[in-house]
């Protein structure tokens, strides 16, 4: 259950974008995460965020998490092994940059970057920790390795569970000294990925139909229950947004009590967030690799720098709805002229001028 925080606490929180910190790793790669100690809104919103970096030949050992997640491939190509709850067979999914996967509770995964890969495999994880052990942080349970679950059981229990003699059971549990991530021995052959295993499990955000495409402004691909059914089990909505240089993303708020969690994939730009009583609670420049969270009902807007800006977001509802406060589809175009005139305490002429603007643009505004 999401923690309830007072208005004063939310308004005083540090909302500035943060970079992740390395949690563990070795020759095969590293796992980084964001901590609610550094980004308090993670705990308030019960959202976890982490990144996996795998070098060539790196393997993230089989594990499961206490949280449902969305995984997004930021860089490279590789393989995701996935065993869904009660499944009799694993899926061996080929993955590439732009792929998004929904990982429900109980899913066991492993991740691999090929020995001959010329680039790191980098995967972003964003998810709901409201049912997890630590609000705002994923707890992952390793099945093997130095911190594996079965290192905690007695040899008697392990041998009985796996129908092995005790010597074999003790040897099997103790022979992997690595923890979480390892580098495969040269020549070790891994399962071949199967293209058919992508069906219903993966949506590539670069290849999917665009939900919004505004010339000179920006483009959006939305992941929801229609194009990736497992999103319903995860309980999160997701989108990939790319805006062009100096373009603006319309001021907007989530009108279904959802938090907006944003990871800047590449590029940079200015971000402003306004909260209760018209108070600007964040004004900053966000760069690739950082993450920030917009509180419920707060209004956020972004303006890209010259090179543009791309971000991947989750919203804490599977089919989010937003209200925009500028553009053709904004609430201003729906409100009657007399109400708008009185609300701004302005003249009829100014009301007409205001209403006449942004009639042909919505969501993204290209520079003049």
C-alpha cells in the first residue's frame, strides 16, 4: 500500500533528478539502483528503479523480485530468460534496444550479453514496490551463487528437495562463488534465443506505431494493456517520449492519482514542476541517465535543449489519463469564454487572443 504523506512533506521533498549508485558487480557487469534515501519520492510513491549493465559474456544469474516491474532495454542486444509463474518451460527471448517487457510477480529471469558482443547490454527496471519488503527499493532473490536462496538451507533440506545425496547437494550449492552477476567462461554455450518467444512478451518502442507524432515537436509510444497485455498484471502504464530540439512538452498532470516516474534516456533539457498553491517545487536541467518523480496531481513541463530529449516513463496505473494545460486539447479550450475571462480577471479581447492560440498544436510545441 502506498504510504500517505502530508502535503507539507511532499512540498518540501527534494525532487531533483538523481543518478543511480552501484549495488554490486564484477567482471560480468554491474547492478545499479536508486535509493529512497537519495530520492525520497521513491519511498513515498513505492516505486523501485534500477539498471543492469552486462559486459560481453556477462550473465545475470536467475532471480526473482518482490516487485512487479517493467524492463526497458536502453542499449545493446542480448537474451532474457523468463519463467512465468506455473510455466512448464522458460522463454528465451532475444532482446534489443527499445524493447519493453512486463515482468509480473513471481517471474524468474536471467539476462545474458553474448561473448562476441561489441557493446554493453543495459536494461532499466522500473516497478511497483508497494507489496515489497522496502518501499522504494527492489529486493531481488538470487536462486544460485554466493547469496543464493539455497545457501541458507541445510544440506539435508537441499538434498531431500532435489533428490540428491548430501555430498552432491553441498557441492552443487557451493560451486558458484559469484553473486548476482558472473562472466561466462570462454566457449560456454548458452540457449539459443527464440524469436517466437517475443510474441506477447515484448514491445519494441522504436518499431511500434506512434500514438502521437507531431512534426518538429515530438513522438510518443504508449505501452498499455492493448499492446502489451502483461502490463495489466504489472499495474503500470509506460511510454517512450522523444521531443525535438527546443521543443516543449505541454504542462500536464495525471488525473487518476498516479505518480510519474521519468528516466532520461538521452539528450537533456529543462524541467519545471509546480505543486500545491502554485509553488514551483522543481526547476532543473535533466540529463541522460538521471531519474526523477512527479508527485500525484502536480503539473510538469519540459523544454528540450538543442539536441532534443528522450525519456522513458512509468505511471502508476496501467491505462493512465492526463490533462493538458496548453494546446488544442487543453482544458482551456473546453472552458466557456465567460468563465475563463472571469477566472483570469481579464478583458474579452485578451480572452479571445488567449483562446485563439495553439489551435493546431497539442502535447508538443515546436519552437517558433
